[in-house]
RNA sequence: GCCCCCAUCGUCUAGUCUGGUCUAGGACACGGGCCUUUCAAGCCCGCGGCAGGGGUUCGAAUCCCCUUGGGGGUACCA
C-alpha cells in the first residue's frame, strides 16, 4: 500500500505543540514507508481566517525538519495573499492544496449527496436552532438538530439561503476501526445531522476533509483523539459516495504539566516560541517523537537521531493514554543536544541569541569571532537553552558594577587581608605572559600558598571582583577571555572598594 | 446531562494483546555522596508506582465487571 498522510492546519493561528507532536508521527510514518507527507491548508472558516499565519506555520514545520512532499503551489499561495509565495511553494498532482480553491469540488459532492438521498437542504435560522437547543437542555433531552427540514413535503429550494445537512441513519450502530485503539462503536441515533455546507457556500470541515482526503488518496488519517467522536459522520459520507474509508489512527492528546490543556501559562506552546527560547529543532523533534510513543522493550535510550527514529517508529504502538508535556525533560534533552554540538556549530547557533540580547552587533564583526569561539567551550556544558547564553556571558561584553563589600571580603578574612590578597593577585596577573588560562592557573595556586589563604578564598573573591556574579564559567578561561586590561581594571575598582569600606568599618 | 476514550513512580514510559521469568525495568525531576575555584557536566547511591473494589484462575500490573478519577466530543470552529 502506498502510504499517504497529511497535516491539515487551519490558518487561524499557530498550531499547538500537541498538534505538532501528531505531525511528527505523520511525518515519521510517511518517511519510514517511503510514502508522501502532504500539507493542506484548511481555510474554510472565513471569520477567523488569518492568511499571515500560513507562512508562519510553514516556517515552523521546516525549522523542525518536517518537509512536505505535496502542498500549496505558488499560485495557490499568491491567491491567498501570502508574501514571498515562491519560497513556500511545493505543489503536487492532487492540488489545489488550499481548501478555499477547491469549492467547486465540495459543491459537486454535496449535490451528489443530495441526489443520492444522503443529504438535504435546511433553512432553519440560527435563532430557531438556539431556541431549540435551549428547550432540549431544559427538558434534559439529547441536544441535537430536531430534523425539522429533513422530510418536508416541499423540500427547501436551492434558490433561497440554506445549509446542506447530512441525513444520518436513525438507527443502528457505526463502528470506527481504529488502528491504534481498536473498534469504537457509536449509536447512530445519537449522531447529529451535521451541516456539510454553510450558508456562505463554504463547506464545513466534515465535508471538506472527506472530499480532500479521498481525492488526495490519503491512506492513513493520523490525528488527535479529539476527532474520534465525529468520525462516524465522515464514514457516512464515504459510504454514500462509495469511496474507500482510510485507515484511522487516533493518537492521544497532549496536556500541560497540571493535566489541563496546554496553554501559554505553562510556557512555550508554539514552534515559534520554542525556537525563540533556544530549543534545538533536533532536540524538540526527539522529545516530541517520544511523547506518547517509545521504542519498547530492550531499548533504554532516550536520545535518537532523526534516522533512528524513522527506522524505529511504530505507529501502531503509540500509547492510548494522553501525555503530559514535561518542560523539565525537554530542557534536559536540549542540554544533551547542545553538549553534542561541535564548538563551531554552537557558535553559529548562539550568535542570534547574543545579538538579540544586544551583546554582539549584527552583523557580527569578523574580529569578534575568535572571542566567541573561545567563550563557547566555557559555557557549552552549562546551557540548557540557547537563550541562557546572555545571562552566562553578559559580563564578558559589557561593564559590570563593582560588587558590594561583603562579596569582596571572604569568610575568615578582614577587609585589610582581602585588600592585600587582591593587590597581590593584581600584581601577579599584571606580569603573567601570555595571559591565557593555562598560564594563569598555576601561579595563582602558588600564590594561595604564599599568602596562606585557601583556594576558595582567593578564587572566589577574584571571581566576584571580575564578574560580579556568584556562578560563572570556569575562572581561568573566563579571565583569559576578559583580557588582562579589563581584569586589572575590575580588580583595581574592587581593591578601592575594599579599602574604602574597610576604613569605614574601623 | 448524554456519548466516546483513557488509567503503572510527581512526569514520560517498559511490561498488558500471547496471565507465572515483575520482590514491576529505564529516563526526567527530586534527595544524598564523589569530583571540584563557583555553576554545570560526569559517576555512584537513594526516594518513589500497578487508582479502589469485586470476580475468573493453582497463579493477575496483565483477562472480566463495577466504582472513582482524568481527558475529549456534544457549533453554519477546525
């Protein structure tokens, strides 16, 4: 069987990370089976339609490495008002891949359904429907369309405003054969006469998705669990048209850390946000693939390359229970991927974050690169997210405040003793040649013995004096990056403060 | 309300289909230790779970029923 799957976002905003996880499953399944992964834009909701989200969605997918084999063409994108349409155009033999450009197909199928007796026109007003529901709720009845227009002696005329509704069988059961959770049975009597075509002539999702999936020859419909209860409606349309029903694979939803729907309040929820917070696409991809799926017995690894995931992924082993999105675990995994990056590569990835923090100009001057190159090994194993580079290294680029007195006088020492220690340190650092991590270390250690102070007292105070931070990258390398001139200047300021403060205390 | 789905450490999960090898394994997080100039990284140790109740069976995390809990659906939104 030729595997053809799709992701069909609605351009009303950015997809939720839970939906993206489902996209990852689709993509993995397609790649593993040498199938096609199709991108289709479902823009039938004209009220919430926001064309500018189309390129944002596409950028996000590409950033995560989720390339599509068929998708909107340049012409289709231009007609939807997308700028730089050429950059996003893919095309394919089953287009157009934007629903608003397929209206004629939906209209024809709707017509066909009416002719075959599987659909009917309805001109009930929204007001009547609202009142009807209110009454039903008050009476404790099942809330659904009362089928007022279903069997009128004189059917609603096509010439007046109307919707088209599905004529759902009144009795019997419909079974959804789901490849992940097995057979799920629904009582037909409880299924509403779904609207297929709205008054504005646009199809609803339920009609459009069936028509598109059919004509695009989709083999497996892999989507969120929230769709399962509307699947019988889809099946009726397939049957009515004598079309083959695709294989349904409903995957569980993803919740936030508190078990509730994932929302902004929990942290990043869209690809754009994860990107901006400094998550690596390969880490996010790895994490998402393992959310609701695992390679199973005998495999205790968590880190898998893209190719390994393509090879091992098993759609039919996807969990049936909803998962909770864990930022803790993602942060850990992102750190693992950051540590695995070659240093030169990490410089490139970090550059935009340094620039965004205003620490490095954009474009980056050539003469600045060696410095960045030297910083990276100092911070590589400390970063969990790329955006943390700013707090770790700001003092290497901009001026610092001279630390308060108490930070410059270590435990067990008087201000005088500390001033003396800092002065000796300054004198020593002024002489060391060349001023590098390897040449700085030993003389400083020797100095602690000479002065009879502990390593912690001397290096701790030196750290505060030169960085004004409690935690920093390794000190000797940090001093080398700062450069002798800057280190001496900061030490002078620190010594001055200790001497002033010391006298003040006497 | 009604319908559907789900249920193993705090979290992601292995094990469930094909009951015994499970005194339930791994990862994240958390606690402790080692290393160490700080923070990390790394290594070692620890904490911690089959939602509850009935069955079936020689034997149940695994099969059945009920309860409870969670999620989803119930639109001229997708």
